[in-house]
């Protein structure tokens, strides 16, 4: 990429949502550029999805009730209608008919082997073992790689949106070939989550909230950022170990949570025990770890290695014998809020779309139902991609470089030491983990806000005269952390993933992107 590039549709990110948006735009005959920080499929969060993808099974109303119940009644019913009414067709169109994904089937039968996970009232989850994301994401990426009209540029990070008078004209993208503006008739943000903001996360590295931050700094509406979902059963990795997610499907198949005293505790916290909503289970696991020292997932009643060979291999790699129970702890998992979008993925800025985890569709409200993230990415990816294709052609070719100047990114000063961003990230994660985690206290949130403001001030002073991917990722992370913290302070009601301490007092702070 040199000088500048043009595309009808620019997609930033390469998870299932971004790739599906690219597919839909390409189907409409548009030239598409996919710019992604990933250098391999496993760098995208979709690749890591274990549980599966929920479908309606021709019973959308029942599916809708489960989504609304899991959200504690906070999900947007109209958005949930879009999800459940399009679920079966979207999965059949893209995953079955186009990609030929071989979902697990019942033994000796041609019927799909639907699974069940927490807060689902019936078996409705399509899966491929406990590695569904890998088996969906790789075929989709390969399909687009071989499709005319689609260019996938990996190891390429979007730094800033190109904007003029409330309209987005593309983005400045940094890759091995340098830093260039990519001008586009429509731009789709699909940058994933915010796992790098927390000490423990199920996200791949690089989940720095880029799309949320870039959109917020450009003036787009961002909402529900306080709703950060923690997964209750991530492997409790040591300091030199790599963690991994222990799928909710394990509990769906009969896995039991036990505390350090060997006692099963979830029935005391919720009638649905291990299959209670994730926010309830996460708080319970955190409380029992504090009280008894550890929590283990007892899989003794399962054929664990047979049903979950990938997880069994991960345990073996770390010297964990599943028959003794798998040590688990909560980890940041999914952002339910994000860039506010409508039923077509349109943001408050003209020609800017957002899909996937960086978007706030309204489907999840305060708490996401298990195995709906891939489905949301698929449904909104198709709708946003089609709409972006139409918008890109509504007034001719993409913006001309001479007419819309890109932001002026400077390199006046020497590069910072390689450890600079790394040390600042450690500071940010300590603050977020200590004060903006599973339980929030207004005093702690105010303390975090002060630290984050100072950190953002430091980062801004360097960004003014230096441009590097690591520095911009740090900037995006601090902006996103501030949004989470400020919107958490503005909401004094415990709901879903946002749990406020009992002595909470009303906050006077409102959300702001550039604080």
C-alpha cells in the first residue's frame, strides 16, 4: 500500500462480522479492502469461539425470550427481533450453503447435534466440537481470499478515520508498506473487543478497543460501555502460562463448579446453578475464590477427552489432570456496548458502519446470552455489508484524495523506547482490573478515572509528535478505558454485567470520549 488506496467499501477487522460484511459487499459487486491487524486466523477473536452459534430452529419467539431474560430485560426488543428472525437464514446462507461448514451431527443420524448452554431454554446451538470459531472463521477467510474484488491486507492497523463534515471517507492504515490513507465510499469497523484493557481476558492479543476509540474520537455515539461481560471459567493460568477459555458447553454437558473446600456452590447463588447467566456465575466464582482460595470445574461425570478433545489437549499441555478438576477464574470476555448502530449497522456518522463486538446493536443489553456473538456478527455483517455497498455507490466513486485531506500524523520526535507502551499498558490493566472489574464501587471508579485521565494526557502528548502502531493502540485503549469507567460511574443501578457495590452513591459524571 503506497501513496493512497481507494475502495468502494473498507472493512477494518477480520473476524466473522467484518468478513461477512466484506462478503455481502462483494456479492453486491463492490470492490472491498479488508485491513486487519491479524497476521494469522488465530489473531481474530472469532477464531477462539468455542461454544458454537445459536439459531432459532424456527422458534424465534422462544429464542427472543431467552435473549431478553439473559439481558435482565435490558436488550432492545426490536434488535433482538432482527437477530432471531434472521438467524436461521443467515447461518444456512453463509455457513452451510456458501462455506459448507460441517457442524456436528447426531450419532448415526443426519440431524444436527444441537447443544445447550447457560440461560438457553432448549438445545439450539450448532457447534464443531469445542472449536466452532476456528471451523467457521478459516473457511470464511479462505473464501474471501479467493474471491475477485476482495483484497485482504493483514498486519495492517487503522490509525485514524478520514472525516469531513460528519462523513467518514475511509481511514489511515499502517502496514509494512508504510502509512497511507485508504479512501472508501463506506467504511465498516469490525475491530473486536477490549481484552487488552484487563489483566485476564479470553480475547487474543491486540484487542485494544481500536474501533470504539476511533469512532468516539471522530464524534460517533458510543453507549453501554459499562456492560463488560466476564466469562466465569477461564483456565486459572500461572504467571508464565497462557490461559484459555473453558467453554460454557462443558457446564452445559454437566460440568460442576466446586470451591477450594470441594463443595458445589452454584445452587446457593441461582436456581439454574452452573447454567445461570454469566454475570451471576462470574461473581459467584470470584466470591468463592476469595473465600476458599480456588475454584475448579469438576468434569468427572463427562467423557471429557472424547467430548472436548481440544480442551483436553490444552489441559495436558499445562500438566492439568481434568479428573482432578480444572482450575478456573473469571476473565474479561465480551463488550456488550460499543459504537451505537441501527439495524443495518449504521452509526451516527455518515458512511460509517460498525459490526461485531465493537458495535452496540442493542441485542445484548447488559448481558450477552451464550453463543450469540458469532450469530450477531453474521446477521449484522450481512446487513451492514449490503447497506454499505449501496451507500458506496449512491454518489459515484470513493472520495478523491485531493478533496478530503487525511489527518496529519506527525513524526517530529524520535521513537519512544520499545518498553514505553508496554509499561503504560501494564499500568492501565492494573487500574482496570482493580477498580473496573466484575464488581464496581463508585469511589474505586472515581479513583480509576483520575489515573486514566492522567495516563491519557501522557499518551496524547506523545501522539502529537510521534506515530506508531503501538502508541496508537495505547491511545485507543486509554480512550476506551475512560469510556467504560465514565459510563460505569454514570450508571448507579446494578444490572447484568454492571454490578455496583451496595453502598453505591449516585454519580455526577457523564460519558465523554475525549476526557
